[in-house]
C-alpha cells in the first residue's frame, strides 16, 4: 500500500532519562525533496539528577557538568528555526510527543513559542511502516530499517535514530 506524505519533513528523536521524565538528547534530520539535507544532535542537561544509565548510555555524572546552554529551553530555541513550518516524523510519535509536552510543561513554556503541541503535525514512522507492509505487530526501529535494507547499527542515540527515522520514511513514501 502506498503511503502519502510530503517529500520534505523533519525527523525528530528524543532520548530520555531512565525514568523517561526528561529529554537528554534531541536528534533532528531535515529532509527536502526526499533527500536528507542535514542531521543535528543535541545533548541536553536535565533539570534534576537521575539514577542509573539511560538507554543512550548516558549517566547523570556525564550530564551534570553541562551548563545552562544545554538546558531544554536554550536548545529548543536553536532548534525552532529547523522545525518552522515542517511536517514532523518520529519513530514512535506518542513517545516523542509525550517527551516534548512534558519538557514544555517542566520548563513552563507551553505555548510560549507559538507551538501548541497537540496541533503540530506529528507522524509516526513505525505506524506508517506497519501500514505500508501490512504488519499487525509492533516492530522496533532497527527491525523496520532492516526490512527496508537500511543500515542502522547505533540505536538509542538521537542523531542516528533521527537519521534512521528519516531514511525509513523516505522508503515508506516511495
């Protein structure tokens, strides 16, 4: 089944603290006319210390020394121009949208920058993949990439995951 989406979009990926309460990485892959034009990865310092190791392999000891320039509001202000007017795709849109909304609430800026999270066009790469392939079960990003011949060896790192999501969506909409 053919899936329709524009050939220009932004793939977004968040990595979070172990309890999934705060973003610690943000990856963005900008796609124009069906080609990945740029990939960006940002490391974010959470507001609060956390225990354990995140899926991305990061610990509080690594993130604590980061300064205010790595807080979510500062990073998001840098990211906003990349997202302006774009259609958003994520690997798992419910997860990434929840991370975004929780960060906005935690930092007190819903809807201060003109983005009202529920009105943004978020598309789920995994749902589109399942629809395209006629799958009933959920599959991880790595498996979805493998089904389309996309090499994705670095999992749970926001930049490579955003890139993999972009490549997957490009294949899904062909």
